[in-house]
């Protein structure tokens, strides 16, 4: 499962992710990170069964944790099933089914935003 | 062996014509043989649904009171061409809105009309004795127009080049987003279903051929612009009534960084009148080849990276330079199938009969490049041959002196062999002097990732580099790798001066 973890550094400079990995023994995969002097936003991937534990512990440590589901949205009325999104997504979220319609494995999305400008029909958006 | 068109049309009228799509045809020919297929199949329907930039419509608005002879006019802020009589105009698909840029354009106006939305018409005129009106603003829906006749100068390419990008940055092109380092390949066209791929010799497609256009019954006018069947790139000029079109088959789109285009469904029914037609409609994706072109090269003659078939392109991945690369289609195969299927129903239901061309399309023509009579300026004509150089191990104070003495803002950093290793600007030096202590050498402040140009590069291309990277100078590197000069924003200024004084 993908979690978006936001933390502010005002509350101290604890290495939240490293700490949670050590404490819980759960391996956390960091998919993307934006960190500057004052705050950070990290997208992590954790095993489904450990999701609650990780979320609770990080929240205790002062982070805001939100579950990222269906982050990428496709407007089916606008989409014409061209496939321009297929080749640009680094996570292989998009593929054709046997009828040449687009299907999505949106749980894989790491909200990199690459597919948005690649869609000629403005059918894709990221849920905020 | 032949089959008469009369026989085919009689069957269509009686409702017992055998109509198949171009996707079904290869298997039928394989099963029944060519002669068997000729006997069995009466019509093969084709279809494609993709970006067709060269599209638009003639509109007639009727006369206002007092009458106005519209000279300049806009539809939802998209300019339409008014140089044709007083209340006629042509709206082109790629024209961009003057207020919304590439998010809205002529294609969107067409889609809004077809969707039943109201569109604002704004027009002005100098006023004449017979047309005193000088300006007008009104809201119109498609039903208010007397005519809205789509005329697309160039649609339904026989095939398209596929695109890749060997540079190290993402390119935004009319072939979509091209990732750096050949990270993806984009292509367009319906392959097996493509109208002209099923009649490359223009045996039965020509002026007067009835077609499916945007959901309406339309017609082939004749060869399209850029028609180049000799090189495998035939095109059609087509027409149809916008008032009968459906949004399902007419969609505006924006290729980011390139602009507005129109996606439209085009399908052509092919009467199976002889064995040549049987053979050409038996074409499969495997038989249709195209080239993957390097869009990283900003010139007309872009290099071909490899040849590829539509079967490979449609498989999702292809091999390019020993790597697995994913392919993205820009046109919709699902929609192309819908076009061919709708057309099939029309013919089965007797709503469309077959016509042989009233005038044949030349199948041997090839399009010529533009004849350019004015000279395209090259970097070597305006670059600065006097460059001031320095080495990495020189001190910053030396750099400062050289900048002052050379009356320049850019120093080229060279290694012992005279090869370019970096660039230092007045700004870098000032920053180093005013900034943190202890910086002494050029190598500590120079920019190492230098964007360069070359003497024979067109100035327009070099100017785009300056703009894109937000820099003020490009070292000019000759084919031997030596720095031959420098091209600065000031040099570009000289060129503009020259153009204006001409
Ligand atoms: S945002 Fe990135 S990861 Fe998500 S679907 Fe788009 S391209 Fe793929
Ligand atoms: S690029 Fe856009 S229109 Fe094309 S298949 Fe993807 S979401 Fe649909």
C-alpha cells in the first residue's frame, strides 16, 4: 500500500522513517521524497498487513499519514482509449485490455505526474 | 475475375450484401482463397480515429441587420478566416484561442458546436455602403448556422512515421510526449484498419467515394495536401456535414507544448470488385511497415532509427538499440474499430451504396519539400569569433581581469588540448567575489554542463536552446571538437536588426 507521509521539521529532527523501520522491522520502500529545510513529504510503499502499525507509529511521531488510493483518476467520458499514457508511465499503470480499452492498476501510481501532460484529451488528473 | 459494382449495390439494396471489416478480411482470404473471398465478400469497411490537424469547416452565419461584411472574426476567441465573402468563414482545427492558448482552439470550437453548446461569434469590419455594420457579437449554436461544412485538406494518412527521442530531455511534439534516451516510442494510425493501407493503389478510393466522417456520411473530394503515395504517404481531402456529426467521433485535443488538434473518425468502405482489391484488403498489421524517426534532430530530414511493422508497434514493446522500449499509440484502435463497425452497419442496412471514383487519385505522386528562396541564417554567420579563454586552474582574479579586458561576459574554459570543459560568466565571478570566503580557482565556480551549438546550426534552433535553458551564450563547437566562437544573445540582436532593415 502506498502512504503519503508529511512531516514538519519544527517538531525536531527525528529520522522518522529510519526509526519506524528499526522499531517495527517492516521494510519500507521509499518511492519518492521531497524534503527541504522545514518540511518533508515522502511517498512510501508498505506491505498491506503492516499498514495500520506503520500508520499509527508515524502518527505518534508527529507525521501526517494518508493512504493513497486511486490517486490517478481518468475521466472515462474524455478518454478515447488512444494509449498515449501507456508508454510514459514509469509504473506501468496503464495497459490495454483485449478490446483495446485502457485499464489501470492505479494502486501502482506514485503520483509522478508524467502522464498528465501526455494525455491529449486532458482526461487524467491527480486526486489532491 | 471481376464483380460488377451493380451487383454489389443490388445486394446492398436487397439487404444481403456481405460486409466485413478490414480486420476480419485477412482471415476470410486465408480461409476461402482469393477467388472465394471475391465471391463471398461485397464490401470491406475500414476506419481510423486519430489526430488530424489539417481539418476545419466552412461556416455560413446568414446576414445580420444592418448587414456586416465580416473581415476579422473570432469564435470563442479563436480566429477564423474571413477572407471569403461577407458572412462565410473557415475555422481551422489548430488555430489557438487568443485568450486561452493551447488549452482551447479551433478543434474545441468544432467540438462545442457538435455537442450543441453555444459559441460566441465576434466580428468586425470597416463598413461599406452596402454593408454598413462595423461590429457584431452574438451567441450561436450549430442549428443557427445555415451551413457548417467540414472540409479537411489532409486526412487519413496511409501510415505515419513513429517517433522516438535520442536526446537527454523530454520533447513535446505533435507525436506526443517523447521521453529522453528513447524512453518510449509513439505512433499513430490504425494499421490493418487504416483506409488507405487497404487501397494503396487508389483502385477504388477517389473523388466521390462515400465515407464515414465524424459520425456523418461524407465524401472524398480527392487527393489530400502533401499526398505522397509514391513514398507510402497518400492522403485524402474529405468533406462532410458538421451538423450530422457526433461528439463520439469528433474530439478536440491538445498535444502539450505543440498545440491544438482534432481527433476525428474517418472510415472508407471498399467495394470488392476484383482480385486486386481482395489482395489489398487482405493486408495485415505485419505487412504495414513504417519508420521510427528521431525527433531529437530538429531538421526536416530526421534520421530513421529503424523500420518497424504495425504489428510490432501494437504489441506494446519493441526493440530499439538493444533495449526493450514501450510503445504508445496516439490514435485509438478501439474507436477505429467502432468506425469500421458503424460503417459496416450502414452498408448492411442499405444506408450507403458504393460508387466508383468519378475522378481517380494519382497513385504515383510524391510531395516535394518547400522551396525556400530566402536564406536561413546559420550560427557561423553571426557568431563571435573572438573568444576569451581561460583554464580550470587559473585563479578567479585572472578571470575577472580577462572579463574586463575582453569586454565580454563569458569566458570559455579549455583544457590543455583546447577542448571545452566549461564556461564562466561575469555573474559567476561576481558571486564568487562577493560570496563565501576561500574560493580561488575557476574550476570551483565554472559551469561544467555546457550547452553548445555548432557553426552550421540554424540560428532559430540555437535561439531555442538559449531560451529553453535560460542562458545568455552558447559556445560554438566545430566538428573537430574545438571551440570556434561564441553565440550570445547580443549576436541574435544583430540578426533581428538585419532582418528589419532589409
Ligand atoms: S502519475 Fe506517474 S505513476 Fe501515476 S499513473 Fe501517472 S505516470 Fe504513472
Ligand atoms: S492518454 Fe488520455 S485519452 Fe489516451 S488512453 Fe490515456 S487517458 Fe485515455
